[in-house]
């Protein structure tokens, strides 16, 4: 916590050397978040690079308050969301919105990086609509509160809580059905 | 059925490493930003204490006097230097290569203790400084961590962490390093002796197990940077076989005799520190109150005014605000760090009824034990107290430069009549 506060202070003073420390500290966390949201490692790398590029350019130009991790998480989530919207627009032109947003067959490299159990989870996550995936990942993986996510997405806390419960249920049934298919 | 908790645990286990190519791209971007930043950075970032000292007219006078004195004393002084130079040069050489220096101060008349760690980089520039103060007044132990111009001050009891970048403060840190890094301390004595500010004497005992004793006597007001000080004396104990400084005793001249203040001890040389010594991450509690000194908006800008002029202007504006009962404006001129402290000051000021300023025209140096204010301001006021109109001469209004704002001043505090 203190390390981040000192980093923010140094960042606000224009010390860009601190950016290396920040990148090294949060790169895995942010990459995981972006990859889980987009189900695409290349796109995730683009998102994290974009976020850091903006962060580097902004050094000393604005004042950062609060949590550094929270700030970067929100930046990644916003960037991923914009990319997803752009992709939806692109896909809807070509595919008439018939296909799901993502398909596990398209990204063999991404789930292959995990062990079997996590592979099933990433597959199941990929089956859920982006908004459900977002609330599950931001709340569970990034530890963001519903209030913070509501601020980010512009939706009510109750809507988000409902979506979270529904998403978790759906994820559970997807995982269980897959277990049944494999065993039965 | 997979319970929700298990799914949550599974989500938390997700981990995607960025590719080496991405790492390279981001670091390359940071490097470019750093290069751009370096180009725009002021070339005069490094402070030069001796330049500051030498710029002062009094220094020039003293230096001129010292040159004349040396010329007059001629051969006898040269003979004296010749007999003492040997030990001094050896000590400088022995201590100079240490990259890590750890030393401790023990106060003689109280429980005060300081512990300091210095680290130099490969090019011999000071990189990190940490000083721990124990039992240092007010029961608030303090840790100062300085890293290439940026300072963290952690007040343990009050759970406050101040962050600032301040050239004047950095000058003081560099001065501290020059004063107590043994190699620099001895070089400093040589230098100040040439400037006529210090006289020193070396006692080299024939018994080779006994320490060499170097005694240096400092002229008044030369011992610490910007502080009113009496004549001071330091006694260096130098190990004969290694020529390393083992201790520096400090004395001040009071009522015609030297008063023992304390001793710096150098238990080890060039033993690499644990890197955590220069990070407060694991030590500072999570509920510490962080004060960004650079963000404070209090006091007045000094602009082109002299120290005396800004001190009087500041106090005058403060008193005038009190007269018109603008307590918000008055409290802005008194040092504080949080809105809560400002509210308390304002509430306190509301109890004072200043009617008019009779006179305000003199400044005076703060007493030696006053560590914050750089100038005191004397004034005579007419106030109303307990239904009576009386004259009041407050004698403890001190003005300070604000840390992190070298050109801004505040009033230290203001007490009730």
C-alpha cells in the first residue's frame, strides 16, 4: 500500500523511472484481467500496452489519488470494453450477430496456457456474454466492489449484483455440464 | 455440483504472463519517456553546499582573513600542517572507498539516539540516506528516508508520513552526509581550516594500540547549515592500525566550558545493507496518514522579498486578518497539514481579539534549540482580554520556509496571550 502511495507521489512529481516498478508489479495482474475479459491474448497485450502508453504520457500531467491498482484496473477494463464494443460492431456487420462473441475454437492458444481445470473455466467464461464475464472477473479476480464497478459501467449496483449471481450460476452449470459430458 | 466458492477460487487462480516481446515494447517506451524527461530536466539538479556557503559575504570575509593569517603565520603554520597531514590523508584514504556507512549517535544528557545509513552509487554519488531518531522529543520517533532528492518523513506516534522534494532540505541532507561520513568529515575539517573557520590539532600517541585523537574547534555559526550555533568542538577517535574513524564526540561551548552533547559511533564500514533499510514498505502501518507536502496550499510566496521582508509581511497579513476577524484567511498563514488541523487552528484563533497593531518592524534569529523557524518577528499589539484593553508583546512568532515549497513561508504557530 505504502509502496503504491510513494509510487503515485513520485509519478505525480514526474519521476518516470517509477513506471518500470509499476509495470513489473502489475503486468501479470492486468494481463490476466484483459485476457480473461477478451479471451484473446494478443488483444489483451494490446490493451495493457495501450494503458501503459497513456500512463507514461500522462506522468506529471495529472494528479493520481486513491489506489494505483484500482486506477490501472479501471483503465484496462475500459479499454477492453471499448475493444469489445468495436469488435461487436465489426462482427455484427459480417456475421449478423449470429455467432457468439467468442468461440473457444478460435483461440486455441489462450486456454492452452492453463491446466485442465482452468482451461474449463476459461472455456466456460468465454461462453458467457461480455457483461457477465466483466462483472465476474472484476469482482472476483480484481477484487473491485460493486460500487466501483457501477461507477465504471454506469449501471446500478442492484443490476450488477443480479448479473453477478446469474453469471456465477451459469458458469457453475456450464462447468458441471462439462464434467457430466466428460464422465457420462 | 461445483459450489460458487470453488468457482471463485478458480477465477482467482487465473494467471496470464505477458510475452517477452510485450515486456520489451513497454520498457522501450518507458526508456524513451525517460530520455525525453532527462533532456528537459534542469542541469542544476545537484546541490552544491560549499558553493552556497562560499556565496555568503561573511564567508568571503572570513576566507580573506584566513588567507592573510596564513601568510602572516607562514612557516610555523606550514610546519604544523606537515606534522598533521600524514594522519589526515591516511584517514581520508581509508574511509573514502566505503559505499555503505552505518553510524549511531548517543546523546550524553538524555536518551536521544540517532542511527544513520548512507549508501553511495558506483560513481561515488550519494544515493540513499536513512536516519532514525529515537526518543527525539514529543515522544514521536521519526524516520527520514532520502532517495536522490525525494524525502519521506515518517512520524511513528502520530502515524504521519510526509512526502516532499525540496532543494533546501536536500542541501541539509547533503550537508549531514558531508558532516558525518568520516572521509568527508575529515576532508571538511581540512577545507574549513583553510577557510579559517576551524582549528584542528592531532595527537598521535606512541602507543600503537591507542587511538589517534583529532580535535577540531569550529567558529560560532559554522557547525550546522543556516543555524545559530556557539563555538563547537569535535573529537575524532581514529583507529591507529586501520586509520578508520571509530567515533566523533561533540561538544558545545557554554559559559566558558565545553558541554558534552553526544557521540557518533561507527561500528562497521562498507558492510552492504539489506535493501529493505531504504524502503518503509514493510514498516509503515496501513493506516498511516500520508501528507503530500507539495500539494499544501498555505502561507505566502516569498517572491523577491528578503527573508526579513517576507517574515514581517506574513505576520502583518496574519494580524490584519485577525483584526477584521477573517479567521479563515489567518489560519491559512499558519502551518498545518490537514483540513482538521486548519479547523482547530481557526477555532483557536477565534478566541483572540486583536484590536490593532502598535508596531511590527523587527526580526530576530531563533534560539539554537528552535529547529523550525528561520526568523522570529517581534511586534506589539493592542488586544481585548477579559473585558480589558491591554498591550501584548508576543515573543514566539516564528516564520519558516514550507517544506516542498522553497519560496513559500508560513508562521510556525501562534499562542494565546
